C-alpha cells in the first residue's frame, strides 16, 4: 500500500479507535481486532470481546447486511446506549474492512 493510503488508513483507525468515543478505546480496539480476524486478517492478535457483543460483531464482520432491529435491541437490553452501539458498529466495520484489505494485499504479494 502506498504511503498516501497508509496515512489515510492510520487516520481512519485513529478516528474510530481513539479517545473521542462513548465506549472505552480498549473495547473498540478489541471489537476491531475480532472483526478483522473474521474478515480475514493475516496477522491475528487475541481479542476479548464481551459475550453480549460477540454475535453482533460477528454479523457485522461477516454479513453486515443481515443486521436487524432485533440485533440492535438485544444490545440495548444488554445495557448499551445508542452511542455505544454506534461506536461498536463503526469499530466492527473498520476491523472487517481492514482485515479484508490486509488479506487482499497479502494475496497480491503472494504471501498466502
């Protein structure tokens, strides 16, 4: 990836996972890592995501179009606010996208 695009990716990660969010940055980072692994990240890091979030994060990472109102309602019932659900959703989408990007770049380089 060119330095220009690497800079954009870094800025996006910082915006989503940085300190300016409703949820703790460590939670957002764990969600991003978990979704990236599901999305195909070549280099895997351990990620501990709360049990109540795992099905939602997995759905976002693998089949985002399948998310339903009942999935979001389950998170609300588990105590997550609208802002927290947004943070979690953005972190999972970021992870899934970056996981696919990393896997695609590795394939182009013949590293798979």
